[in-house]
């Protein structure tokens, strides 16, 4: 017999009533979120296949790098370029020219199988009274175009008879194979006499397959 939601049971001559709820609790949905957890690996773990790291905030350190073996044969070697060897290819060059009264003259002619790298320039201009220097520059050819490098000449001596300008400075100027390097002094005033001189120092580099 069922009375008001209670179920009777007879245990050892006693009547025991167990309460059963009429309204049972309904099941609820459960969401499982895939949250990445840090994993520390102390021993070696073999990994195969492709590994992708999509979280840019993670730092991945590969400590045990495998050895790299080059298996090319002697008949099919891997080309190697020794960077420091370029210094042994340099051929030092230095030239100085006195032109007397010519304000534009050639200092050096570059061989057809060499590239000239100028690292320093020296120049001097002497004027008699009534003359002074406006500007001076070296002229060369590189990459199919005329290249000009202006020089800063300072007045180093002056009296009633002569004015002298001179300079010696570091530069980086290239001259193509087969070209020439000139220096030009621009003069103002009406000096009776002028004396010009100039020189360059640097090195040649060999050039292959020069037409």
C-alpha cells in the first residue's frame, strides 16, 4: 500500500517508511572547455611528423639538435665562398700627380679587369695673388654614370704673393673597369700662376667576365 509518497518496509517487526521525492531533479548540460595546460618534459620524448606552434607567446627551445652531414660526392661538391678571403684579393694602389697650371687632369686609369675602390684623396691648389679656390672634386665612372665626389679644401697658407689650399680626407669612391679618375679645381679671380696636384689611395678588386 502506498501512502502520500512514503514506501513502507518491514524490518525486524518494525515498520520503516522511506521518503521518495515525487519531483526528481532534471539533468543539466555540461560544457567541457579545452584549456591548454603547461607540460614539463624532463626525459627524452620521441616526436614524429609536423609540429606547429600557433601561440606566438610560447617559447620553443630545441636543445638537442642532430648532427648535419653533407653527403655530396667529390665530383658534385657544394660551392663555398669564404667571406674573409676577399681581403686577400685586394691589390693596393696609390698615385699622386702634379699638373702645374692645368686645373683638370687625370690621376689614375683603371685596368679593364679591375674595379678601383678609392679610400683616401689628397689635393693641393696654389694661386698667386688675385686668385682663390671655389671648389674641387674628383670625377669617376661607375654603374654606367658619371660619379662626382666633392672635396673640402681649406686655406692652409696665405701671404701677399700666394694662397694655398689643401686637403687629405677619407672617402669611399668607386671607379669602373676601364674608366679614369680625374680631379678638377674651380678657380675664381685672375691669378697669374697656378699649381695643382692631387692623388688617391685605395685598392683594386679583380672582376671576372669583363666585356
